[in-house]
C-alpha cells in the first residue's frame, strides 16, 4: 500500500515512528509524502501538554477527511493520545480503523492488514512491556544524525506529568540491542548519535543494578563512523561521577547536557514533586562547569505552576540570571487531567503564565547574545545541515547545538560542502541564538 505517515511530538516518539516505518517498508509498503494519494494514513500522536493534544486531534480529524472522501482506505492512530483516549477516539471518530497503544507499535503490520480486511483493530499491551526493537529503522532525520532511545517510561511521577501513565515504569533497553541499533545507524551514514529517553541518566539501573550510562557511552564511542554522541534529558539529581569522567575522557562525546530543572523556587520544586533544591541545582551546574569548562548546558522551565507567586517568579529570574544557561526553553504550565497538579488550588491565569514566560525568554535572549559574542574569534567544528538558497553560505550546528531545539551557525564559503560534512569554522559574529562564521583556512571534514 501507499502510506502517508505523520509523527507528532518528541524525538522519543519519532524513534517509535522510525521503527514502524522500518517494519512497513520491509514488508513491501511504500511511504509517500502526499496524503491525498495515500491508501493508508498512520498518525503517531502526542498529548504531553495541551498544545500537543490539540495538534494530535486536529491532525486526526484532518486525515479522517481523506479516509471519508479521498483515496485513503485505512486510518490508523498510534502513540500517546491513542493510549490515553482509546475509547474516545474509537467512539467519536468512526473513520479510525485501528488504534495501537504506546507499547504496541510493533503490531503495525497486523493493524494494517486487519483494517484493510475491513476489521476494526485495537491492541494495547501491558504499559510496562518493552518492545523487542529487532527491525531496521527508517531514518527520517536526513541520515547524518539519528536518535537512539535507550530507555522507556519514567518512575519520577512529577505532579504535572502524565508520562508514567502513558509510557509505564522506567525500563532500560539492553545494551547489546542498543549497540546493534547504533551499528546499523552508523552503517546507514549516521555521524551523530543522540541518546534520548524520558530520563537518560538512570540508564541500566533496573537491568544491571547500577547506573551504567557511562559504560554504554564507552561502547558507543568504539563504533566506526560515529563522530559525535550527544546526551539529552539528564535529570540533574542523577548526574554521577563516572558519567562526568567519561564525558571528559571520550572525544566523541559532545560537551553538552540537557538538564530539565523546571524551576528554582524550593517551594515550587516541592509542589512539582521534583527531587532537587535550588542550592543542589547550583551545585550541580557549578560542578559540571568546573570539571568540563567548555560544556554547553540546556534546560527547560515551567512558568505559572499552581501556587507560583510573583516572588517565586522573581527568584526564578534571579536564578536564570545567575546560572547563565547556554540554552533555555520555557513552557507555560499546562494542567493535565489525572495529574495531582491539575487539582491543586491557586491555578494561575493564562495571561500571567505567558507574561512570566516572556520575561524569562527576554532575559535568556540577552544571556544568549552575550555568550554568542564571547565566541567571536573561536574556531569550532561544525556539522553541515544544508545550504542557504541562492547564497554562498551553509547552515550548520556546533557541538553545542542539538537539532530542532537549539540554534545554528551560518557559514560563509565558496567551497562545496555536503550535508553531514564536518568543517572547521571561525566565528565572526553572533545573533540572539545563532552564530555567523567563515570556513577556516584549514578546514577538515
């Protein structure tokens, strides 16, 4: 069949989508990029926050029109929204032919076959089941970088988060399976591996009795063809000495960490169910910068959490100003049904949440520009992402820039470069979130 595939939400969801695509193409199905010509449409949904939920609903309804009036014969919904609202989707959207939960994506072929035969199909395995992941993924990221999901689920149970109820308890993917996947990705041309999970720092504790992310990283560094390894979603309280040391020792590991801290007021952190205090966060950041002076630190914050006062917000502003994170994103609090935070008193009006978010982002913009200006004159290794149309310039990323969430460096050169090339670039200017540079006289791939 000709299949149009939509993957919504995070990079962890994208990893599941790529596994489904691998199963589909291996069995003779064709993936196309024109929904009006598709005989089957598959939507891998997200519902982590309200905006994601709305996007998923709108996409399902939009694709349902092709099922009702177009060429499409089969409409399948998978992922987090399918897991959370399975009954509602089946009851209210008659065009949906099959629905799969978060741990059932390996049944995509069966769902497609059953639906094509005219039988409405649904499959929801145990929420704590870990799919085998034996197939070869279809990479959708351009081929030069790819996401390696090293664990599923989460045990933290933050009061605002629905992930444990959608994705189950924390469970690590066995190391041998990850090494096989990474080897396959390298053979397909991947040069940058990006490790993702709901929380990467706890990797291995459930399987091997202790944190073993540092051991996984050492093994991944041995794979030929991999040039960069980037680690995302490290809970700050779980950073440990062996992890810091392997980041210092292994040249392939980017000096970059994503530390989702969410807030800095001890009172709000406690209400969120977080496991750090402001003083501990300050200590972790200081320790990382002391051990790895050129480390780039990214974080995310939530504004307008129930009960957040003006004083709490000002404390967070002071913390951001003091810590000077290299990368920072801010979300307004989204009340999710069936979470403790949704029923907490003192819910904050939406306009106040947005005002506080905007204040934080304005402050971060200043910090980011200052940090960019401090890099002028430096030479950095850059991965080329593409060429600017009609110009003698390319778009690239430094070790300090994760795809899709961070900035770029715009590289001016008359040389011919290809996507995925590595080039040495001298920084000549800075914008709020991006850098400008020229190809070094002695650039290397």
